[in-house]
C-alpha cells in the first residue's frame, strides 16, 4: 500500500507583525507528512500557511518638544508649554507623565517700570495690518495687534502687560467690517392646497378654508422659526361654500339605546348610530348616514 500524504493540524497564530496603532498580520502554519511521519509535498487542498489581520500594540503617549519660551511677564517670570502626543496626534495631557508647562524666573533680571529721567523702559511697537473680517456679511470685526518692547535690553519683546500698565493702552484694536446685511438664507415652501371648508356657524353654508407654508433651511430642509424668512405669514384663509362638499361625513355619534332589554320570538332589539354629511346643516334625512345593529340578544 502506497504511503498517504496529509496535512497536520494548524499551529497557533504567531505574534502580530505591526507597529503601534497600525494593522498587521499574524501567520500560522501546518506541515504535510506521509502516514509514516516522513515529510511530503504531495498534500492537496490548501497551503502550508494561513494569515489573518491583527491590530498592533497601542502607541505610548509621549511629550513633544518644549515650545519656545514666552515673553517675560509682570511677575518677572516666563513660561513655555509642550503637548502630549500619541503617534503624532495631540491627546489629553493626563495620558503623559509629568507637566505640560513650566514657569521660571526671567533671565537677566526684571525690567523696571520706573521711567529713567522721565522716559519709559517699555514702548509699543508698530501696529500690524488688520486681520480677516470675522464675518462675510452682516457686520464683523477686523483686529490688529502690536507688541510691547523692553527698551533697556536691545528692544527685546516683553509681555504686553508692561505697556498696558505703563501707557494705559491696549495691545489690540478692532474696527467694524462687512456691514452689508446678509442675504436671506432661509426660504418659504410653496403654499399647501386649501383644506376642508369649515362652516362659520351650525347650519350655515358660509365657511373658511386654510392653506399653510413652512419656513425652512434649504440646505437641510429642516423647518425653522418663521421670522427667519422674508416678511410674510405662514397661514392664509379664504371664503368658501361649506354646503358644496364631497360626500364626506363627520365623526360617528354614540350608539343609541337598545330598543328592548331582551328579544322575544322574531322581535329582535336593535340600536342605531349616525353621522352627518360634511358641509350640510343636518336637517334632512339625506344628510345622514345611519347604521343599525342587533343588541340585547338574550331571550326574555
């Protein structure tokens, strides 16, 4: 009898071959052997390896490099910050060990706010150009800025609080822009068809019917408050003839009382209920829709 080749059982999957936060692969294998245990390459129905996707280990949270030191402040300190990042993305600083900012004494001593010989140690620099308007229409603001400089140390920048304190002026200035009213971005829908004609009084053919429309945001088709649209109303009415209606009826009235408490022979008790045709004064038999049913069917 010729030896028979067959696959062994699959091994366990190996470790995930992926960097942190990335998708990788795991591999498992099996071997082809003869029934006498000798290796063989004659197995059919598949391959000797199998792979599956896997997720790499979570990336550690690490501090990025410190940012540049800020300007020296009124309390004679300056500070700098750093971000906590995972795989290059900024995350909550609580995920990193340590502090996200530090504050130290300004190097070279603190500038004096007392002006020597009637002059100030600090001065505002030139204004920047006005920035982009905060709105495209309807009234926005453009802002410009200026920096405070310490004249006693090679005109180096210093915290704006020094100049604000000394000169009683601010580091920024705004002006209005794009004051043209915005075009109306909301719109009215088309008027709905007029509804059913309602009589103004019982038995009267004089009636009113109503049509409506909605104020919507056309981008989402969602309804918004009517004042957002161009001036107008959301309902309108017109006069109509309440007696010229289709063959429609109002609600059913309650069932009437049974004609007898029990039935005797062929005399079966009944009860009726009715409804009136819409738009009529209900004074004629033809105005009513009446149904009858048996009731109290127990023998007397």
